[in-house]
C-alpha cells in the first residue's frame, strides 16, 4: 500500500491565530478520514468567515486541542522558526508482543503536513513605548488586508484538502464498521531547525517504503 | 445514449443503485445548506431502505446494521448523520428517471421589491410544480408567502451531478482512466462515495452562498432577498459574461466499472458583496391592540365628565391616560414611515410600566392582522394614539390645548407642560425663574400641579393607570381647598411636608423643594387679598365641573409625608386631613349641589386657605 503525503500550503499566522487555523485544518482532515458514522458539527471560526466541519467527537476534539497547546508551547520556546504539524494515519500490523519488546508496527498510509510560519511581534523599546504604540501598530487597514489574505489562504488550504481527498482514494484502507474515526492516527510537532525534523521524515520513509510526494 | 432510455439500469445493478443514492445524497446535502425551508423527500428514504446492499465482513455495513438508533436509516447512508432541515415545502418530490440524466441544482438569489406590507400580508402556500418529466422539481421562492413582488432572480450557484455511462460517454480512455482506479466492486464504490459526500458536505459550507443561507436562517430580520432553488435536468447555459464572473470547482470524478460520476459547481463569489448590505428594518407601525391596551380592556369612565371626541384631550381615554394625552401633544398620530431610532430612545425614557404599551417595532411584525374590536374602530380614537417616534425635539411648542370645558380639569391638571420628561424639566426651570405672581394664573394652578407631578414622577406626564387620574381629580379638589385655606394640617410639619412635596401624588423621592415649593404654596405675596375673588371664581368653576368623588375608588398614595399611613381610599376626610374644619362625606359629595351649597363650601374653603396661609407664615417665621 502506498503512503500518500500531502504538503499543505504554508500559512503565515500570528500567535493568536494559531489555535483557530490549526483547529480548522486538523478537523477538516479528520472529518474526511473519520469514515465511520459521524454526526457532523458545523463550527464557525471567530477570526475568519469560514465554517468548517467537525466529526462531533468530543474525545477527538480534546486530543486535537492538546496537540495545539503543545504546538503553541513549542512556538513560544522556539520563535523565529517555521513550525510544522504532521497528521499521520496508519494501520497497526503485527500486534504480537515478544518477551522483550512490545513493539507494534505501524504502517503509515497517509501524512498531512501543516506548515505554519508564526509571525513574531517586534519588541518595542521601553523608552519609546508611547511612540511605539503609534508606529508598531500596522494600522487597521493593513491588519485587515493581512487578515483577508490569511482567510483566502486558509480557504485555499481547505480546498486543497478536499481535492487531495478526492484525488487519492485508493490508498485508503477498508472502512471498519465503527463510529467516528476508524483509522488510528498520530499528530507530531516539529520545527524546521530541528535536527530531529529530518530524522522524523527519514524514519517515516523507511517505514512506509516508497512515499509519493505531493505538493 | 438512446439505448438507455429503454434500459435505465445498465451495468451492475448494485452500482446503479449506489449511483442513485449518491444523487439523492448530493441533493440532500446541497439543499439542506442552501434552502431553509426544504425537507428531504420522504419517498426517497423509502428507496434507500429497500436497497439491498451486500455486506461482506470488510466492507462498510449497510445502514440497517449501524448502531446508532437515534438516527434515521436514511441518514446512515454514507456514514453521515444529517440533521433535519428546518422546514419543509409542500409537494416536494422528484422523480429520478435515469442515472444518465444529469441533476442540475440551481441556487437562486431572489430579491424582493421594497414595497411590501408585513402587517397585512396573508401567508400563501408555496407551490411546486413538475413542469415536465425532465424537470424533477421546481420550487418557488419564499416571496410568495409574503405577497411580495420578486424584483430579480439570479443564479448564484449551479451544481451539476452527472453520471456518464461508459457505453455512452466517450471521454477518451486516457482522460477517463488517468491514475484513478476504477471501482470494480460496489464496496469500493461505496467507500469512495462516502469520501465524495464528505467532501461535498465540507465544500457547500466553504462557498459564499452558505453565508447567505446562514444569514437567512439566523437573522430575525426580514431581508430583502431570499434563496430559492431549482432542480432540473436541462438548463440554459450561462452566458460568457456570467461565466466570466463565476468560479468553478470540479470534484475529481468517481470512476466505476460502468461509468463515471462527476460533480461540479459553478458559483458567484462577487454576489456576496451585494448580499452583505445591511438590511433596513421594517418601518415601525402602531399596534393598537396589545396587552393592557385601553382598547382591549374596558376602562372605567367618569360618567360625570362628558367628553367630546373633538380633541385629543377630550378623548374617552384622555382623562384616564394623561400620559397618552401628553404623547398626543408630542407628535401627531401619523406613523413615521422611516426607521426611527428615536423610538428606542423614547421607549427607554418611558416608565417600565408603560413600556409594554409600546412594543418594539420588531414585535409588530408578528402581530397578526386581526380585526380590532368595534370599540377600537373609532377613527377619532386612532388618531389619538401616538406615533412610536416621539422625542423631546419633536414636541410641539408649549401652547395650551384647545379648550374643552368638559375636560377643563384634565387640562388644568396637565396643562401644556405635560411633555416628555426632558421637555418638562426644561420648562420647569424657566417657570421657576419667573416671578411668582406669574406662576399661578387662575387656571394653570392645576397645571403647575401637573408640572410637579411630572417632575417628581420622573416620567414627565406619563402616568400609568386610570387610578392616577382619580388621584389627580381628588388632588384637584384638595388643591382648591388648599388655595382657599380649606385644607388644614394639624401641625407645621405636615404643612411643611405638604409644601415640600406633593406627596398625595406619591411622587416624593425626586421632588425638588426649591422648584416646587413656590409653585404649590402661594405666599402671601403671591396671593394678595384682592386675588381671592378670581381664585374663588375659578375654584367654583372647577368644583362645578369636578366629578363626584367616589368612596370606593382605591388608590395608593401618600398624601402627607408624616406618619400618616398610606391612604388607600379616597375619602373627603383623608384628603383634607384630620384637622380639616370642613367634613366631607360621601353622601354630601354625591348629593346634588345647589348654588347655595357651593357658596357655602367656597366660604369654607376660603377659611381653610386663610388658615393654611397663617400656618405657613408662622412656619416661616
């Protein structure tokens, strides 16, 4: 089975926009992969005029929020870096446990890479605090333009997901008769400057065989 | 293609059945997010239930085996539990002749004309007609329900679901095959159809028309546009100009062993700018029937005071509702056609007990067009009801109303100063600055009383109930007694309290002594001896026209600020106080008065007045 990889379009976001953007993207992907019975829930973004769909699974929502919190913490610890969240779906193979190991082999069949470039606000000098409020503030119009551009980019990302889901269907495993998400998944966080970043990718390549890179 | 007219189920029957369900599923997903008043056809769900779907172990199980019991069987297809549509149009139905006929769903933006009357509308049933076998379904927009004219229609979205059979469609093997594997089994097709419908479900919410839909179903305002739809097999193609403004999104086709299912949408993205204009609220209209309306509730009327219907002050309800009288003065009876933001401001200034008498404009939309009761059909009465917009700025000049001898007391009580609070306050100050001898002309002495009442009430002439009118009548008599020295208090404190506050009106907290003390209690300077005769004449006239006091009228008021309890019944004794030298009894009041009796009373009033004046002097000294 091939492992399909989808590199989503990079988004430039501000710190306070991370949560909403990641929620929207992750839930959209999972809605398309939760091929068990779901009760869709429409969610309106507060910062953008976009409505996305959730699976209606509270446990899933909690897990995603946890990962987003971890991502935000990582962003704060590693500023000025491009950060990436990877949502991967896998199948569990060879569940047998040995005497010394309890290794469960995961066979990844899909990777989604969400690339975020978190903008950092310039720190204002203490002596010019009064002026900085006037200068640093990009203005309502500039902020609005940036917000509109981000909304358009986010919408493009969502359409990119929809298109990818419909173009690549053959690698999706058979759907078990369960509710919610029938496929196990994992969410990993990495940064561009991490030495482990490339290693993570290399490991996955080894596990999955011959991935097909799609941009 | 022609061969399929006689054979509607080509290829594997299971695949054809899945394709049929996919058509229905697409229609459902599209309509539930575009048309607020559409419900899914019932008979199509029966088709789904009867579909025999194979159930191998690794395949998606058919709907009947799904665990959720709260979801209809229809909803379990494609593992997507749809929510119900909010409303349903009658006569919804469609016939799917063949999978080979495309299903084209047009989402239409319908703009209403501006001239439509919500109050007088009669709901009309929406219609749906099946024009031909080719046209599956046609539904009118919701405009018909409101009796509005459709100004314009524009297709803002066009969804096309088409299944091309391999035998009929000749799209080239290279284009058709590409890298996509063909669904050779129904299970595989079902799995891919799940993915397709999930994508469709997400896509309909990303397009601009969804925002319009949400605005329509969420907003309580009635907008000048609506969404309609049309389902058909054949439509006129868009012009090149229209296509230039439209964007398209084509779902990757779903290949089967028998054909290919294509789903695409063409939509306007610029339409949103037109739709997002703020809708103007419907102009407020006067509602004559509401809870507590005097039209609805029969009011007690003072039979001794005949009223004419020639002027607002002489309306049958004018005496009881001095507040309404005040509002007559503020604005004429015409309804303001334009949106009136001042209405809300005016409402805010109204007392709480009166707010229910003027429901907000938005509620008026929901009031059915009922025939008012007969007594409310009095045209004279209607003109007396104030327009919803009244503000201090719109109040007329403080000219006294037309004199009506029958309602002289009312006019005397309220006079021309019974304007909204702001106005009355402004008017009070110049009055206070006027020389005192000008403050108490003969007739407006009652007017000053009304002034004071307006001020202390804080509502400036807006009085809630008819019992207040009774109080004012009673106080009119009391005032007459005071001026002539009839009313006497046992001690100076009560005199002070009387001078300080018109407590008999139960408006005491906000009373400003400095402004009213001079108005209520005339000093000796104000009332020289020579002015007693005109006062007496006016007083006599007032008494002659005053209605008889009824002992059974109950009010809640504090006549004095001293330790005397709240007087719940009007009786002459309570009004005049225990020290009154003149005893009124209900029998005396009710008995017919002769001129001699009147003069006798006048003399007694005069004595009381002198006594009060003396007491005032003594207090001030």
